[in-house]
């Protein structure tokens, strides 16, 4: 088992809590505002300073990555982030500090982009594909589509030379259009693409998936379709995070995304008031680790409660242990493990059939690329980011 201090510790920071200027129909985080009723959800300067000091002190690696998340983190003004950089410099003690920020893009301006470029932020832009797909679920508070405004934001990032990734969600509306989806991102000059499926259950009917959720067959169809487009034309030119992660697991390296890792629990989420939760997908009272005003990040992230949370990843039903792809997906994310396996054991991942379809589809290619990498003769277009 990997020693917990042998890998970086990450905390997704939510300086504006669940506040957002959009009302995406599939969003799982807007409801977190109910945890803090009648609260402004605005992080104070004092708390920002406490977090930055503790976060840097908790790291065991020379590089420290800050992840600004939400909600919508750009609801906090530029002055907030300028102050954050001052504090990072104050407490860095010679360490390399990097910043990434996930945004819907609607509040980006030339001034914002100049700041992001000058300070070498990596920006993740939430965009779900071409207009007909994106606007189906990603709407503003007035119910209007946001595609044109997001594209304007991407052009601003490109204009100022800001490094950016696309972060897309896959829904029931896009899962059977993989070629259209992928070609769109290629056409807009996206070099780094991340996508994740919507698998959300109704709050009061947990046996019922939301309308936006993918089917497991649709997820498999989507992955195979995107992969076929990518592998024929763009290996080594466009980097698809999930495909890189699968290849990493194929050769026994760390995959870079927690859902396909052997262990999880090293990526927490912190709300605007200092409350720390085990994971961004587990921001519920039972997964609250504490508050940085009373407990250090080191105590919380390496404490018994978080170690117990991490152990959820290794608890798998019999069908998983019999699967040839166990070390390719490791059961994927625990939040999606709510069906029974062929032996009627609980804990099988809802997306299992889709992933297995995809792994079968790419197995021969992955075997070839893995062999080339192990032999040290990988061609220049076979890359692990």
C-alpha cells in the first residue's frame, strides 16, 4: 500500500462556496448552499491566509498546486486572487507554486485574462460541446443558453495566451454523438480535453437516475466513438485525459485522475468558511473532516476518518476481482457503485458495462502502446502527459 505521505495532497478550494451565475440542470453542487443557509458564502482574508499557510505546510513535495473551484470562483474579485498570490509568495519557502482555476468563463474579461496569463494560471473551461449540446443543460439564471458567451471567453484566453483545458460533461443528450462532440473541440483548437459522465440519482428516489444521466451502454458507445476519432488522427497532438489515464494504468503508472486510481482520499474540498470534506463529490455532513480554524489540514487529510474514506476505494464485489480490467479502472469512483454484481453482491459500478465495452475496444491498441513504452522505443506520437 502506498504510504500517504508519498503523494501530493490536494484541496479543491471554493472561495465563493456553491454560489454560481449559472443554473446548469445537472449540477450536483448548487444544492450545497443549503448547508449554509443565510450565509454570504464569501471567504474572508483571514481564512484565506490560514488556508494558504496550512496547505503549503501540509505538502511533502517541492511543487504545490492550488485549485480554485466552485460554484463559480470568478464571483470573487481580482483583488482576492492578487491577495492569494501575495500570501502564496509569503509562505512558499522556496517551493514552486502553481495555480489552476475552473470556471464557466462568463465573467472573464481582458483584465482577468491579463492577470491569468501574467501569473501562469491553468484555466479549465466548462463547455459541453457544440451549441446544440452545450445549451441543452448549461443555462444561466434566466434560462438562457450560454454557448456564445463561453466561446467568447475561450477566444479571450487564446488572445492573451492563457493555457486552458476544456472540461466537458457527458449527458444523455451527448452520449450518442461522440464524433460531433470530439470534432467540435478539435475545431476550436482545444489541445487538452477532459470529460466526465453525469451519473446523478434523484435525492428522494435514489433508485432513480436524473434525466441528464448517461446510460452505461451510452457511456461505452461514447468512449469508443471519441477514441476512434482521436486514435486515427490526433494521438500526440490532442491529449484526452481519460485515454492517458487508461494507458498509464496499462503500464502500471499513476493515472493522474482519482476515479481510475487504486486509491483515493488525497483530494479534498474546502468550503468558503474552512469546512473540509473528504471529496468534492462527498460534500455531505457525514463526510465533513473538520474546519481549518480548529484542525490542521495535515490532521484532517491523514486522520482516521479520511483513511476510512480512502478504504472505500478498495472495497469491491466479487465480479470486480474476477475482471481482467480490475487494474485498469479499480472499480472507478465509489459514488457510482450502487448496483449489484452478477453474484448479487452490492457495490458494482453503474458504469461497469460501458467501461468494459471500451476496454475491450482499445485493448489491442493499449497492449501495443504499453509494449512500446516499456521497451523505450515509443514513437513520438505516443505520449503520457
